C-alpha cells in the first residue's frame, strides 16, 4: 500500500496535462508513416502544420502518430531524414485516419521546408540533451574494420562515447563502465554486443533499421542501466516485393532475404553473417594453427502480420556465437540469444498499446587442457521479460506514456567440471534468482511554441529471491552470518524512485537551449578484472550488493546554420554515482563462491564538456566531435579513501569523420580518432624475494596507457544500379598509417640484466586492408 501511495503521489507530476481546457471543438488526426518502397515503418518521423508552429509531433517506435487539433483547415508536413517531405492540405471536421508513405530521396520541396520552423528545428528542439538518432543510411559510408559497416562502431565516433580499445568488448559513455549501457535489440537485452572481443559488433547492419542513443534525458520507459540506452530496431522486411542482398568479404560474408507474406499483409526478413578464418587454418602446415578455430556467426529473424487495421503482431529473434580454440589446449565460445513476441494494438485514435514478451540469454564456455588437467568452465544469464506500454495522445499539447514491466533474472555465476584424471574438483556456484519490476508515467508537454518539457517518474523494485543460502560479511570479508531461503522467498527488496525531466527552449528558428535531470538505477553488475571481458561474471543486486544509482544533470546549446545544412551543439554534464563497485587487491572473481567478500563499495563522479559540429548536405559531409571529461571513484579501502581515476577515465577524445561524393559512382571517406589512454595500475617498485622478482604496485589507476590514435580510409564504388539489381565494392584501410596501439603492456625481468625490467607491449593490429563486394536484387 505504501508503494502504491508513492506511485499515486509521484503520478501527480503529470496531472497538469489533464487540466488542459479546450474551448474549441477538437478532432484527432492519426495514422502510420511508412517507407513507400518497402513498407518499413518510420520511427521519429515528424508531423507538423504550417498554421500551428511548434505544435508538431513525432511518430513512436512503430511509426504511429496522433494529434488533436481545433476544427479547421491545415497544411500538414511530414518529414523524415533522407526522405522527400510530404505536404498535403487537411480539412479537419471529424476524426481523421491519415496513413502516409514517404519516398526516399533528396528534399524537393525546399520552399515549403523554409516556411516550416518545426521541420527545420527538429534536431535542435525535439530531442532532449544527450540524445541522438542514426539510420543505416547515415552510417553506410563510414569506414570500419574489415569493410563491415557497423552502427556500434559509428556511434563511438560521437561525443561522449569512446571505445574500450582494440580487442576489448564494449564502450564507455560519459564515464560509465561498459556494463552500464543498456543494449536493446527489438526490446530484448543484449549483454555482450561484440564479436571477436570487440572487433565486430553483433548487429548486422543489413538487418537494422535505426538506433536511438540516450546519454541523458532518458524517457521514463527505459531503465536498468546508469549511463546510456542504445535502442536498436530491426527491419520488418519488405512487404512489397521479394529481395536478396548481401556481401562477400575477405573476413566475413553476409546474406539477407526478405519479402511479403499473406498477400502483403505481412513480411519477413532473414539476415545471416559468418566469418571464415577457420576455413583457411586447415591448410596450415603448423599443427597448432591447423587444429585451431576462429569464427563467429549471427542470424537475425523477423516476421510480422497485420491482423486488421488495429492489430499487428511481430516475432523477431537473434542468435549469435563466437568460437575460438588453440588446438586441444584452449577453447572459448560465447554468444547471445534473444526472442521478442510483440503485439501493437490501437484502442482508438488517441490510445496506442504495445505488449511484449521477451527472452534473452548470454552464456560462455571455456575449455582448458593442461597435461592431465581437463577443465570446462561455464557461466550464463537468462532473462524472461514482460512489458506493457501505452501512448495516450491527450490533446494538442500533451502526449502521455505509461506502462509497466517485470523481468525474471536467472544468473549462473559459474560451473567448473573436470575430467577424472584432473587434479581439480568440480565446482557449481549457487544460482542467483531475482525479479526486477517497474511502473512508469511521463508526459511530453508542448508548453508553448518555443518550450517543450518531458517529465515523469519511474518506480523500480528489485526482489532478491531464493532458493539458496545467503551470507553476510564483515568489513574484512569474513562470513558474519548466513540464512537459507526456499524457492520464491524474498531475501531482500530494493525500491527506488527515478524522476526524469528534460526541457528544450527554442531561442529562434536556428537555436535552442536544453536542460535535463534524470536518475537511473542498475541491478545487474558485471564483475571483470580480466583482459577477456567476454568471460566476466554477471551478478544481480543481493543482500550485500546494493543497486547502483546515478543522478545526472545535462545542459547545452544547439544551433543550425544555412537552412539546416550545418548543425552545432555543445553540452555540459555532471553525474553523481552511488554504490559503485571495485575490487580488493588480488580479488579472484571467477569461480569464487564468496566473490561478494572481495568487493568494495563507494561513490563516484563523472563530468565533462562535449562539442559536436556536423555538415549534413552537399557532396562533402561529416562531423567533428570533441569530449573533455573526467570520471573518478571514491571507495573505502582504495587509495586511502581518496578519489582516484576509474579505469575508463579518458581526458580527451577527438573524432573527425568525412565523406565525399566524388562522382555518381565513387564515394570516399575517412575517420580519425584520438583519445587519452585508460587509467591503469603499474608497478612502481621491484624487489627480490629468494631470488625471484616481486613487484610493488602503487596507488590504484595512477598510471596511463599510451594515447590511442587511428586513421581509417574507405572508398565505395557503385558498380551497377538498375531497377532490379545493384552492386558495389567497398574498400577500406583500418589504421592506415600503422600506429602501434597497445592491447596489453606487461613487465618482466630483462633476460640480459636481472636488475632491469623490460616493458613488453602487445599490439593486435596495425594496418588492415579489406575489400567487400555488395549486391542487392
């Protein structure tokens, strides 16, 4: 009852929306916006009206829009990046269903766009601070590793988002750890979004429609991570005609098949990709190489069916795996599996519903054989997730979003099984069960023609569940108490309100200022002190591990120039972090039944300045981004309780991206990246014990890896394009001037002089050329 009262109390935040008086008769215009060529719905398309500046609306994630207007005549404009603006006269004397299909291409109605401040100011007014959206068309020419266009690699060229480095999975957003990013693929959580330890992402771009990135100003329907949300939507499939596309590369190839179903009432898409380095190792003379494996594959599947005008059902899934082994000595495989069953239902022209049942799994297996020891280690996390979302288009000024979700987490921290000849004992760590739930409500309020405010509340709760024996530990990490719980019994509950507010004020048709505050809670934690982050351990909050909490304030100035051809933004942010996790010196995180005894807890802070400049039109396009930032932790038991840099602390990050359309057939591109090296702990002294060297390590993260830098080059040749067939060649050079970026740095005794220490740097890749042949018919 207490929690219900709290929800009702906080829900009063949105009640002003219900008090909007309407003195003139209003009618609703609603519908779905799609791509005319393939029937794909267009999320975040803008609907505006010349007669009502500032009163436009964007489509939701499924292309649906609705707006209530006073009775009258209007000129309706519909815009979407990369598509021709649709303009139509509307006589609104009753509720109107108006579905639209837009055509891809350059905007041919420039005189209309100039008159519409709403369409010109979409980026500077509609999006909260720290939010960006990308479509596949916007990233198709950015050069990346091995010739694969990669949407995750591209977002790491945006301000505030930096790579964890060559050979490391994940990325860091505004000082957060790699586990503090919520990766969603058709609403399903993807826990490890990398192939081959970060060189490829698991998201095959041929299957992806678009991505929304939230670094701040997160809507209340998102939760569970502290730093960011990457909401990725898969293509629905072409419901107009059957088609095949793909690419043949030096490292990997891909194939996509899509087409209509049930007399164009539905569609499907199947997209597969596989690398094949393992096909060549069999020809090697070296037996170690010959019997080794290194490959990955992924498979995206999706189908949908329009049951009737008000109901549409979707089924999508992802399956991916990495396999690598060195003869019979070492083997590692890891992968993700997701599934989403979703129903869109339109209750009325004002009320839209989405109901989802979601499954997600991540697991890894490690096999090690050393003499008579043969050991296999496994770990996994499984989620079963139910989600109900509503959009209610209250009136011209207000759009309400509300709903609830619940996720059952089942975590397998680690099992180790050994052969009979092995000297090791089998280990099976206790499974972890938890139930994570949330209620949310928010309002998008167009307070005036210039002021837009989004505000709301998310109420999240985590219940730690039995069965199992749960321990508490004293400050030295010793067991202080224990209690046994049966299946379904609640061990510990955490309830946290998460208020969110974002405001945009348009200074004029070219500029705006924005401000946001949001609180986020995280209950799934990644424990890792290994170079191979794919073999890390996920743990839920427990009776010892409290939920991590982040409070962030972000503000910025945004401007467009020359009729929206150029875009500029600058943002400041400050983030306060609670219940941050670090490790005791020498902590053993893998296969440790009492791993929580080796954890330390404290606070943190992250702050920075981001600048972004983008040229959006013309033969030459691209952007420049710069981030100045710090992220620090303060944890009792480390560095005498003083602030110290977090591992992901990078002071400077610069990205420069350029694309040039030289001719109708040739497009050239380049990107340059520079960032300060990660904070690390290196030995400061060396002494000898019984003739063996022993290193003394100083303060935590007091040293730095060398700065990272890289220049990539790319070129695309459009070989042939007809109404039925299209082919192209993509050429790329990763790290074109061969800079030796460090993967690891190790210290060892100089074999020539035992009194000296050698520093050994390992570099994974220097210059990597690639070529890919792409086709579509």
